[in-house]
């Protein structure tokens, strides 16, 4: 009986192929949007976690001000080189302390120019940031102390500014500073947020402060804890030392913040997960629109086939047979749209994964949920038209033109 009902439903769908395609279009779009959004969101979360994990879980970062709703760091006092030296000399269990200041600047060599991110730091920058110099060398102590205009560049700067020219030993202009290239960094690619990590120039901190920034402020300090050392203890020691150096009395809130990579990873993962959920929910609304479209078409179908329903009822069909026939027809339409939507959604997610350089991470549970939900949409929204058809009076139905 079920297979006969299914055959009748497929015949009715094939009878009006154009209308059937337009009917399932809403479900196709809805399922495809949900699958694509969730898959892209999951891939982005994995990319964020992987990128931050490359820096290690033993990395701490310190910034002026407190961050959070209703808080501002604009008026917080910046760090100084003396703070950095105090951290190096007075905190045990650390391998590197990297002061860091940065801003965008125009980089020029010959006729080529581009806007890149310029950092002022020292050799600890390469340790805490997980950078490897593949060509050339790091800064000499004399260059760091004197503030000589030397720089290490990323692969993007090398390719876009120098092209096929060997950059080592050549001078390029960074903002208004003529800077000798002494090293080239290994490529890292794009970050989780889409920025090009290789579009980078690193200069000695004093050079940057004197000739580009025009002040001695330090905005960020990265602290690398030694392997096996409890980062929570290091964080507590750093906070205690900085409160003392910044003259913060007991009971007063810190005017700086110290966090570790595990906290940052958790925060970024939570943020991307929330955004994925919101995007998936918005995309899911179109599934409801698709369900309403199915109900509308099924109502039209019942009206068009009133005489057919009357004949079936007159020759002995029961109400449940009519009900099941139209329910199966609506469910098949919706399920068919769901399967097409899954294929389309996975294709879009695959294209996005290649374009955005993120992992392609389809979720079997989401795909199964999309199939089940699309079938449910057809059943729920097809029930009222099916019930209406099942309850037709055979005499009235037979008289219908």
C-alpha cells in the first residue's frame, strides 16, 4: 500500500515538473544556506584554534587597560622599556619578553610600493610569534641599542616589493625611513581573520619609536613561559609586578590586562560559534518560507485534483488513503529539495574553504538534521492540505469542474 501511494505521489510530481521545482526551491535554498553557514563557521573555528595553537599555550600577552563591555583602554598608561626589562629580570620561568608597537606604513622600493604592517620590537618577537628567518639574520645587539634602520621583512613584502630582486643588503623606504633589509621571514599565510601575516616589516624597537612613532610607548608585551612552567603562576607574578610598578594600591582595579593563549582561543572559539549559530538560525528561516510554499502548492494541488479525489473516494478509498497520498507527496517534495540543498550547501562550503583557506569540515549531525528537518517541513506543512483533501465530500468532489 505504501509503495503504491509513493508511486502515485511521484507520478503527481512528474506531472508538473516546473511547478515541483519551484515548490522545492525554498527548501533547497534554506537547507543549502544552513549547511554552508554551519560548515564555513566550523572551519573558521578550527582555523582560529589551529593558528593560535601554533603560538603555543605557554604564551601570555599584556596590554594597557581593561577590555570588556563598558570599559575603555584609551586613557590607560602605556608600558615602557623599563617595564619590559623588569619583567625579564624579575620574573622566573619565562624564555622571552617581546615588546611590540605597530602601525601601517607605506613601503617603497624602486617604483613599487604598498601599505604594510610595520612592527617595532627586538629578537624576542621571533620567539614569541613563532617566526623563522629563512634568509639573512636577526638583529644584532648593536643595532637594537643604537636604533639602526635595519629591518626583517615577510614573504609578501619580498614578493610584491622586490619581485625577483634579492632583497638582502638593499635599502627600502618605510614611511620616511630608509631601512636596510637584513632578513626574510618564512611564510605563514593568512590569519584566521583574513589578514596577510606575511605583509610585515619588523624594525628595532628604538628605531620605530624614534623615527616612526615619535614616542617611547609600548602597546603590547608578549611573554613566553618556559616549557613545563605553570602559566597561571607566571601570570600572577606578572600582574603583581606590574601593579607595583604602576603604583596601583590594594583593592584598586588593574589598569592593564594579562591573558594567556588558552583564554584567547576559548574567547575566539566562543565568538565564532555564536556567529555560526546566528547565521544558521537566520538561514533556517528560509526553510520555513519553503514550507509555506509547499503548503500553498499542495492546497492548489488539492483544488485541481478535487474530481480525482472524489472518484477515489467513490470507488472505496478511505480518508486515510487520501491523507497519506498527499502527505507522502509533500514529504517527497520537501525531502527531494533537502537532498539537493545538501549537495549545493556542501559545494558552496567547499568553494569557500578553498577561497578563504579554511578547513572543509562538514558536520554529519547537521547534514542528518537537515534531511530530517526538510522531511518534517513537508509533513507538517503538507498536513493541512492533505487533511482538506481527505475530508472532501465524494458527491461534491465528483460535481467539481
